[in-house]
């Protein structure tokens, strides 16, 4: 039962960290919750299963977080979420009497 709890906490922590970094803009509640889940998994493994399990869980948390972030960055998911449009239009001057040189001088002032 304790092993299942540790695995679920690690998976939830990694998922929350990914959501915080790539999906949820805002204050960081998901990120704090993700770190809390990972720390909770290490504490539960250390206290309930044993010292060796605590070390293994700590290493697994670090490695899985890194692999999950690397894998998400390498996937095409970010390309689908990002805005990728080009604007090829230009704006005409409101006053046709101004020449381009005059408008550049006004922009410098």
C-alpha cells in the first residue's frame, strides 16, 4: 500500500510540474503542489518503507522530472500550442503629405 502511494505521489508531482511549466499560467499553485507531492513521496518512502527506498525515490523524482521535461520539450505538443502566424501587412500613413523622411525624423524626436 505504501509503495502504491509513493508511485502515485511521484506521478502526480511530475504531472503537476509539467502542467505548471507548460500549460497553466499564473501564480504557481500547481508547481508548489507538484513539489509538495514529490517531497511527500520521498518522506513517505523514507519513513514507511525504509532508508534505501527513500534514496531510490529521491533519485527517481529527480530523473523522472528531468526526463518528463526533456520529453515534453522534444515532442510536437509545444508547436501545437504556440501561436505561429506571420503578419505581412503594413500601415499606410494617415497624412499623405508627409514623406517617409519626415516621418522618420518625427519618430526620432
